[in-house]
């Protein structure tokens, strides 16, 4: 069991390197004047080697040297050099001459020997497309001769007319620091059709050959794969297919009620922009949220300085929406509890505690039209704006908020602000002066709101509301970054999340501690990141399609 769990360091290193190559390489897009054109494969050819029971398959659909044509300072070259630095492999000499236009990595099986008594022993497969089979064979012979020289016991066998070479030895290859060094590892390889296959066990290579020769076994015969691969953009440079129930089993998780059973993720390169598009295939027809009017008038009440903006429709039905079902399935699977779906970001938790609010009952229940939520950078605490279309339940919703405020010791006040009637939840407190000066009075504002046209505008403070009402601050539609991203989001769509990275980085890192780790992993991406937009925009009853648009500095 230790052989399998700690083996295949070559492939583990390659997986890490490929991820770095994809993540790092995608920043090196240049302007449309660059003249560099990349035409990727339409879909992974190596899927014929992968079992339809595979949890995950990741593919780079273009030769990495084509990405290198986009680099500015040799970063991709450095990644490839570092990847093989401790493997006695010279990439330019040993791999580059024969490597073609695809690199595929897959977890092909959850347990190689099928014996539950010795634990789960996943099978890993790497398939590299070759344009020169003889040169590829020469590389394999060189690689295994080096391993034999280091003490490996080589085995050469014929399987269905194909030569497989494998070994076991004390690994001399690169071992990530998180793994134990100096342990027994194994590696197997073969040249099959126009691919060089590597695996952590010869059984994995044999299974790949079986999948090739009996097409009903391979991933291309899997109905979910056939449906999701049709959603792959024609210009995607990389993709990943996930069989979600199998992924959950692989990770030792119990999948919650399965609404979505497979997922395909693609990465598309655009000038100064990266699109990560994800399509989730549903087991049964789903109902999508209502599409937003474009451009929605609600955005005229969101200040240009907003660092985070959410636009959507009908919070009342959020839990039963297509996006809500995806959220519930993912969170319940990860945390193993329905209660985990009610977890809120820290700033919302603080607001909920301060108000004594249950967001689902006290706010979401009466927001049935379009809405927008925005956070504005502030030295002390984030300022917020919440705008919603008026509805028949709005009056009762506000009355309930008034009752909650009164219960918590706040008063409901009414006054005019620039000839606009405003309601505020306030609390007056006496402030003792340590120098025995006259006692001061401090007025604390919990929130303010007012009606404008067909909208109700809520804000954290009077200053923010005043800027919105007097138009002393341009709205978000005048923001160039926001305009750039809105221009590329497919229409119609069911909602939008916009993040100005410079303004919101500190807030988001506070809510998502793991993000700092990702920033280190994808440093080139985050160093030049300006803004992110997330939107779901499919009307297909069989799937939910979501895009993450990364806007980079020019």
C-alpha cells in the first residue's frame, strides 16, 4: 500500500508542474497586436485511455511551447526547467523534440487491485501526445536505464502486442516535501498509438490498453462525458472533467443529494483576460433563475467606488434555484451537514448578530425582484448598499425590520435628506467625559433607507446614502473595469458577482484564509489581477453554466 501511496513521484511532479504551467502561463497574454495565435485541440484525444469510472481528468490542449510564445520574461521556460530539475531529465533535449499538442493527467481508478483490505490505492495515468514514436521510445529507454542505474528492478512485458516497461526502486526522482523521501516507488510506461503513457503501476497501463481496445469501457462512452464535452469552448486551452460522485468517493466524502453529477471546467485565453468556465450537468431538468434585464437600472444606485457588487433576482427562491442547489450539494458534501449551508461570510455574521437577524426569514423572504448588494472600502468597517425592486411584500418586510430594531433598543426615525424622506434605525447613548465636562450624546446608526422610483435603497450610513441620492459620486456603470467585464459576460444571464481586487483583497482574504495559499501557487495571475466577475448564464434545462472572468492589467 505504501508503494502506491508514495509512488509515481514523476507524475506527481508533472501534475504540479502542469498546474503551474497552466496557471502561470495564462497571464502571458498580450494585446491583440501580438500576432500570436494558438489553435488548441477540440477535445482530449487521450480520453480513450481513461476509464469511464475515472473521478477526474485534466488536459492541456496545446503544446506548452505554444504558450511559451506568449511569455514576457521566460517564466514558462523556468517552470518547465524547475519541473524536471531533480529528475535527471533535460526538457529541451529529452521531451521537447517529440512532445505534440496534448498532455492529459487522470485518476483512472480509486483502487488498483480492488482489495479493500489494504486500503484505497488510486491509479494515476499521464498521457503525452507524441509526434515521433521512435524518439519517444528512446526517451523511455533512457529514463528507465537511469532508474535501473539507481537500483530499480526493471520488468519488460508484452500485453496485447504492446511493450510495457515498469520498475520498483528507492526513488531517485523528485519527491514533493509533503511526502516521505527514500520510499519504494514504481513507474510504468508504454508507447500506445501516438501517446506516451506513464502510470504508477503496470496494471494502470494495461487498463488503459483495455479501454482503447474495448471502446465501451473508456471515458468517451460515458453519457455524462459526452454531454459535457459538447459544452467545451472551441478555443479552450485546458480542461478538466469531474465525475462528481466518484470525486466524492475518492476524497472519502459522502455526496449529498445529487443534483449535479458531472462537471467540465475549461480555460480560455482572451486579450488581458482569462475565462474559467464551468458547466455542471444535472441528473434531471432544472429551473433557472429569471434572467436580468440588461443593463439593469438597479446599478445606477451602486457607487463607482464599490469593491464588491452582487446583482441577482429573487432572493426568496435562492435555496431552490439552480445555483442554490449547487451550493447545497457542495457544502453538505464537504461539511457533512445541512446546517453548514447557512454559514455566512464574517461581515454578514457580524451584521446578523448586531441586528439579531435571520437573513433567510427577515430579508430574503420579501426580495422577489432584482436586487444588488455592494461593499465600499472604508478605513474602519466596510460600508454597504442594498437595493431591491419594490414588491407587494416590501412594506411588511420593512415593518418587520423596524420591529427587530425596536426589540434591540433602536429607534425608528424619519427625516428629510436633500428633499428625500429617509428612514433610519438609530440608538442614542450618553457618553461620559473623563474630565467632568458636560455629558455628550452619541447617535449610532444601524442603517438607513429610502424609496426612489421603483427601488428601495438601504445603506450603512447617511453619508453613503447622500452620495447616492445627490449623484455626487458616479455609479458603477461609469467604472472602466466594470464596463470591460460587463461587455464580455454572455447575455442574458441570471446574476453577477463583481470584485475589484485592489479594493477588496483584504476583505476577501479575511473571509477565505485558503486564498492566500492560492495566491502563492498562482502568483503571476494574482500579481496582475485587477478584477473578477462571476456569472451564470445558461438557459439549458440540463446544465448550469458559470463563468469566472479574470481581468488583468494591460
